[in-house]
C-alpha cells in the first residue's frame, strides 16, 4: 500500500505532496479516533485504509470549507 505513495498519480490527484500528506494525516487521525471507514477494511490498517480512500476518491480536500480564500493574504 505504501508503494502507491511513490506514484505521481496520487500526488497529482490531490495537488502536491504537502497536501497529500496533510490529507492522509487528517484522515488517519479520524480513523484512529474511531471514525467509520468509507470502504471495506479487508485486513488493512488505518494508514492503508486512509490511502485507499484517497485513491478511490472517497475523500478529497474541500477548498470551499477552508477559512483561507486567498493564500497571499494568509501569509500577511
């Protein structure tokens, strides 16, 4: 499962390595805290499950819900 992270496909799908890492970390924490998986577990651990949910496009980054509308103003 971690081998899939070496592919540029998943990185391009999310918009970069940093965004992918943040999304994985956020979903991984939700699963560790007891969130219900969006796909069948099939013996996968929480990290593998989070990555597979991203690959299957069950979760994405919601830019609309973000507090930052203009990244340039966020740095000021």
